[in-house]
C-alpha cells in the first residue's frame, strides 16, 4: 500500500493554518519556512518510529530470554 505525501496539498493546508494577517512578506516567508521545517521533522520522526516498530516486530525471539 502506497502512502505518498502530496507535498503541495500539505503545504497549502499548513499555510492556511498560519496567522499571516498583517505580516510583512519577510515574516510570512520565515513563518512558512519554519512551519515547513517543523512538519518535515515530524514526518521524519514518524517514519523512524514506524521503521523501528517494524524492526522490533521482525526480531527473533529466543527461548532463554535474550532479545
């Protein structure tokens, strides 16, 4: 099953969440960039956790209690 991320749609949704009224173009750029960076880090953490979970599930189990 493919879980592709529509980057453009995610960007538009994220920008709609930001309070950009009364901000200068420079402030808007910085707020949007910082928000995008935070979202990217969140995705990386979720992927890492998912991969770690899959790796833990695939670990062999030993009769003597070792892992």
